């Protein structure tokens, strides 16, 4: 079902598809960029999309960005994921860039957004051992000094911190009436003394980290936005985060479908393609319908985000998009593996990677149980 894209957006989508065909169209190309799959993200490929002006697609032109809107952003992420471009950290970087663009003081904004446009990665650190889904329970502390701040505490599950230029840290600066009061955002360069980064091994490789802050000194101007206003600022960023994750996971679902469809058309059993059997045909029909529903939802939310007359946050809608896209991708990848039989389980084929990526997407960026809670609360439940 075609979406109402402009001619420019259609051309952009095709340009991203062609880039993926050229740069990552084969397993050999992808393996070369990721050290045989041992690295989740290719900074070499990241620099190539920066040269094309895509690394800061949604950031203002005056800071080196492309000045695109949320629809442009979703097109880029959907098509890169569908093309299996090893760029999972791009979404995180663009989430962080959007927060700096909206809240950072001009000198810091110009420096960080400029680096993103050049192809640098950025990270955001919210979660702690006792503050995951309950993000407002943050205890990592920032204490004011005569000329800045001192940070002490532990963070966890910080995506791409080990390779990022800098980390957007959410730390506690005071105790308010409610636990989400008294939080502040800080810019922390990765090489800051007192910061130790330790990788956490996952089924998708080295993509997340534990962070340890020990008397980590930051200057006064490291604050992003307002002191004690971090929770409000974070909520603005999380709506965009969920849309970004939804668009990326939509691409994963589409590629899993494409790969499964190609397989069942070619694989023969009992003298005929396995895709001609009703059990396979009907499963794929249902999955194709679910993917199309997810796509329409993702771009509906993107268009609402771009509406200049919008007067309220899109918290419910962005949670719906993240929930729908990730659940559909998980179902598609798992069903795809089942329909491909032993071949789906083999690392020679791509379905194994689709399963890993789709399962992870239901957890990070707020688990899908949390998304359901957000949606339910939005109806007063």
C-alpha cells in the first residue's frame, strides 16, 4: 500500500536503497565492515552516510544537518535496516542530537551537532542497576562545586558508549517531592577522567556498556538544558526515541519478510515450492498484513510529529508505534525461522540475525510491557 510521499521523499528512499545495494548488498560486504559480525556498528559506513549528508538527517542545516523532518528520518532508518546496513547506533545518535538541538546552549549545541554531521556517534545514559524501567529512580549523583560538577555513581545498558564522542548523562542533582524531580542532563566526553566504560556482552555483540563515575569532574557549562529539568527534557526525547526505534524495527520486519519470501519461492519439497503450500502461504499473508499495518502506523505518527499545529505530546502514539513495529518484527523473524526450517537456524542465512535484532528491539528503549503501561495510562487506566 503506497504512502503519500513527496517526489523528493520517494527519490530519497530509492537513494538509500541503492546505497545499501552498493555498500552492504552481500554478506561478504557486511562481514568486512563488521569484522565477521563481531562488531555491531560500522563507523566506516557511518562516515559514508555522513558524506552523503544523512548522518544528521533531522538536524538543522546551520549545524551541518540536512534539515529533514520526522518522515525523512523514518525513511532513512527504515531503508537502512531493510538493507541490513550495520548502523544500529545511528538511531541512538539522532535521538541524542535532537535533545542537544532542543535544549543545549549554543556553543555546546554547535560542537555536538557538528560532530554528528561529520559521522561521530553519541550515547545517552539513563538506566542504572536499580533504575531500568523505573527510570525516575536514578541515584547517580551530580554535586555542584565552585566551578562545576562532580559525578559519582553507576550506569548500565548504555548503547555505544565505548565508541561515542560523548555521552548525554542523566544524573540526580537534588531530591524533589517526587522521584522524577531533581534530575539534570550533562554532556560527558568519553575520555573524561573518572569515567570507566566496561562492555556488556550480548547476543548482538558489543553494543551496550556499564559506566562507572568516580569523582568525575565536569565544567559548569556541561549542563544540557536546565538544572533539575532533566525529566521533562527526557520525556520530549523519549517520544522521538520510540518513533526512531519503530522505524528501524519496521525495516527489520520487512527484510525478514523479503528473505523468507525468497526462500519459500525457491525451496522445493514434494516436487513443488514450499511457499505454494497453504500453511506457508497463509502465514505469510497474515505477516504481510501486519507489516503493512505497522508501516502505516509509523508514518502516521511521523506525520503527526511534523504537524506545525500539534499542541500535545505524542507519547501514546509513539508508544503504540514502538510496540506494534517491534512485536511484528519479532513475529516475522521467529515465523521466518520456522518456515525456513534448518536453514533458518543456520548462520549462512540472514534469519538468525533478524531474530536477534527483533528480540532485542522489544526490550531496549523501554520494554514492550512498559509501552503497554504507557498506553493504558493514557486512557486513564
